[in-house]
């Protein structure tokens, strides 16, 4: 029974965390998730069953990934912000600057080439 609780805690915590990744809602240090996985480690180790130990290992892996992560939220340009100066070569070979387009409605689509 204790091992089942550890498995449930681990599965729910990983599910919630993985659900947040594409939405960029990950806190720098997810203390609630760390608390739940810490409890899962303790319960899994105390359970004495192999699946309780497996849950404890997966929960401990969550701790390892959290404390070794270097995730930094992306810094973007918001509506009304000053657009950063970008200098690029056009397909014709001339230089284009983003400041050349000041005062006009412009959509910048930036591509990374096949290099």
C-alpha cells in the first residue's frame, strides 16, 4: 500500500511538471513538486516492495534533474517594446537593419538557414 502511494505521488508530480513544460509555466525551483517527490522517495524506500523502490528512484531522478537544470525563461519582445537592432544580409547581398523599418507596421520572420 505504501509503495502504491509512492508510485501515485511520483506519477502525478511528473505528469503535472511535464504538462507545464510546453506552456512555459515552470517555476525556477518547483518546491511543491520537490516536496511531493521527496515524500515519494521516503515512502518508496519504506515500502520494501520493488515498485516502491522504482518509484523512489524515479522521484529521486526528478530531484537530480531539478537541481542540475539551467532553465532560463526566454526573453521576448512584447507589444509596445523597443525592437532590438538586427543587422542581416538580404538574399540580394545588401545589408538590412531593423531600424530602417521604424514607423511602419512590419512583420519580421526570422529563419535559421540550413547551415
